[in-house]
C-alpha cells in the first residue's frame, strides 16, 4: 500500500510541480517516501568537536609610524627597503581556544560573533577545509558519527557541505548553467546503489520512493532556483568584479544553491546573508530549517546580525568571542543563562545584538543584580567561557556519548 500523505502531494513533472506547495511540504513528502522504502530513518550525521584549538605564528615587523609622509613613489620605495632591516619578531595568535561542542542531526544552529571572533575558522575546521600551513597549529578532535576526521578526510566533501563567505564562480555561466553544472558534478541522477537501498517497503512503496527520487534529481536545479528566489535572474550570467552579471545578493544565493546538491548530511554556511535583505534571509533560513527537521540534516549557519524573526528560527546558538565559546546551547535558554550571570536584555533590544555586546565594553548597560555566589561580573571572553564550561548546559550537551553510534547505524559511508 503506497503511503498516503494528504491532498497536497507534490507533482513529479517539473520543478514547479515539486515546489507547488512550498519547501516544507516537499521535504516532508520526500522524507516520508524515502523512510518507508528504506525501512529506517533518513541517514544523519552528528558532528562532535572536543578541545579544538587553533594558533598561528604571525611575523610582526616593527615600523616607525610616527612620521607621516606623502605616498610618493620615492617614499614608498624607501619604506620597502627599510622593512628589510627593520626589527622583526614572531607573535603567537590564538584563533580558537579549547572549544568543544556537539551538533546534532535534525537541528539548525546559529553561530554568532563579531568579525575576528573565530566563526569562519570553526566552520572550516568542522568541514575539514582549514588550510594546513607550517605556522599554524591545530589541536583537538573532530568526529562524525564517532568516526575521526582523519579517517574520513578524503570522503568528507561527500557528507559535509561548506558555503564560504566568498563567491567563486565561472563568471560567464548563467545562474541556471551554474546550478546545473553543480548538479551534474555531484552525480545528477539516482545511483544504482541508492535504488537498491529503497527496497525495504512493499513493491508499491518502493516504486513510489524511487519515482520521487528520480523526479527530485531530474528537476533539482529548478527546485533550488525556486527555493532561493532566483527565477528572475536564472538566464543572467553570474559575473564578477570585472564582468557585469547578477547583483551581489543574487550571487550569494547562487553560492548557497551550489552547495545544495549531492544530498549532504551536514551543511555549514558562513555569512550567507551578505547583500540580502531581511525577507530573503528569512526565506533561506526557513528552507534550511525545513531540511534539518524533515530530512534530518545537521545545519550550522554563521550570521553577523540576524533579525529577531531569523533568530527565532534556530534551535541552538553558539556565541564566539575572541576564539572562546561563551555559550553553546538551546536558543530558548540563552536569555535565562546570561541572566543567571547577572545580565538582562532590554525589552526593546534585539536578542542577537544583546548577545554580541556581552564580553565587550558595551556589556555594562545590561548588568543587573549580581547573583548569589558571584563577587564580580565576567568581563573577558575567557571568563565567560570558563563559566560556560562549568554550566549544566555544557555538561548535558557532552554527556550523551552514545548518540554517535545511534546515528551511525542509519548512515552508510
């Protein structure tokens, strides 16, 4: 007997038909069909990182900045020659300091932090894309369903998608051509091994799941175009700094769309709201939330200043400051947590902006009654991080050590 969803069952004939009732209905439809034919839950992946630290040796050249001179060719040449004999020393810069956490399937996590807080470095480490250089030291462990990153490093791009801050495209391809190329590059069709896995239901259920999979793969570029609101520019070249093409916001959406292909288990997105208005950002985050909930994906998104509506879409929040994790836990507990440390958010203040002010010289205006047992307010990011590591939220997050094995049972590598 074929699984009956409701009267809003998406059609298979086109991307528009698949998206006729929106992303949430499509994701629910796909998940229901697949799980019935698989005989188990959708594949999922937990990311666990423990005591991760990154430090870099930076060469500092001592210059006399007290003299200001006109930027002539002669002055520039003389300064460059002077640098050769200037005093030099190496400074150790900590990028991330002893951070630990768990990113669970079926959740969408917001990473908050000012520029230079370590957001991008954390995302790159978790995606296995942090550049390895002689002057950089990386310590700690990252696992995926309990499997060490080193054991998966070559295959990690099959499971983990990473959307970078910078947009890198073939500038002369149109938006549609770019997305179709990305789709073909990731396979572009249902593989034979995937067909074999969709065999645990009745013959009718297995056929329905296979038909849904083939329709989704056949029209997925169109689905992504609609999800990201790129219909009006799909036939415009992407362009770059030298070639005129789509707008900066549209180019950022193309970058986001490219990483949707391949059916990854984990999606890490770094500053995807650049150039987007709040409505577009909300729509994209809402779609990612739907994928996390319906398709059991692990979604992590770094944003600088999310609106209150966007902030409410997230399950968990990570607050980074100076390479320290000041909080990583449920979004709906974050205000109570910092209130327990003596800080209270104003009613008229956006929660995300309030959180970004903590650990900076702006936090004094949120100071309320000092809790019992505390003799001073935490000031530095390191103090907040130490208090967080002593909290019940931190210990509860790390205590479920058996979850990796449970998720691994649903996933093939």
